C-alpha cells in the first residue's frame, strides 16, 4: 500500500510536459551548427534545431564519412560516441530512405543528429572506418531496409533467418511476408515454404487501426428527441 501511495505521489509531482528550453541554449546550438557548416560547406545542406535543444545537420550522402570524421576529431565537437543509427522509409520521395545518426560528446555533454538520404540502388559509404560501433547498426539497416553500405567489412543479415527474402521494414513489404517456416513431421526438420493464407485471414474490416483505443473512437451522436408542443 505504501508503494502505491509513493507511485501516485511521484506521478502527480513529476509532470510529463517538456520544460521550456532557454533561448541562450538554442542560440549556442545554432552558432555551433553554423560553425560546422562553414568548416565543411561542401557537404552540409541544412542546419536546424528541433524542439529548442536538438541540433540536426542535413548532409549530402557523399559527406557521411567526412562529416562524421570532422565531428569526432575536431577539438570543439569531439562527438566520439555513436549512440544510435537507424533509417526510415518514405516511398513517396525520390530518395525514399533517410539515414539518421545520433552522436554524443562526453567532453561537452552534447548530442547531435546527422541525417542524409538515399534510394534503393545508391550505396552509402560505411561508417565503420570512423566508428567501429556502426558495424551491427549497418548490418541491421541492410537487413531491414536493404540499404547497401559500401566498404563494410562484413555486410550480412543480422536479424532475419538464412534465405530470407525481402526487407521487413520497407513500407511495401506485406505484413504477412512471403514465406513461412514450420516443422515438418515427415522429413523431421524445419522447412521454409511460400506463404499460403486463406482469404479470411487477409480481409480486414477495421475502419481505423486506432478504433480499439477509446480516445480515437468516433463519438456516436444521440438522436434528437422530438419536441412536444403543448
């Protein structure tokens, strides 16, 4: 009971609203972004600050290694830790894939986000020569999105099984997949076969994927009561 009271008190005293970012901090981030763009103007295409304290550099695809090397080795940045690396797929764009690198500077207690772009056939230079931690990140992106990293020392699938076809996180990849894996009693081993689903499992009558959540349900309007005249 005491634990429940503590949890209620903690949740009531800690608001989930994001605190306001001082204007001085936003100005310092903008100044640093301008400094980087002036040092390597060949690759920096845009500098922006998101949510007041998230500095982003939008770069040309050929500038991944030069930009990351500058951010890692320059005395005024020292972003030596690659915290995360991921990608998103927007099929409507000419360059449908967007690569996102999140870097951390322990010396200055600062973070920065670097974004670039590519398509299905244009490779991106591997970052392993700058950050060895990019090895498995790039393997995961190659597995899930099919983005090829040139110069990677061991570019193999990381999460899917041997012989897997397709890239699961592409928006054009079907939710049911292309194949299924099951244990066959006759051959007494695991076999991989083309997926066969009956039509009833492929038909969905849901109006919206959010309709199971009460806050997103359509409110039913009550019929008006007829007015009775005296």
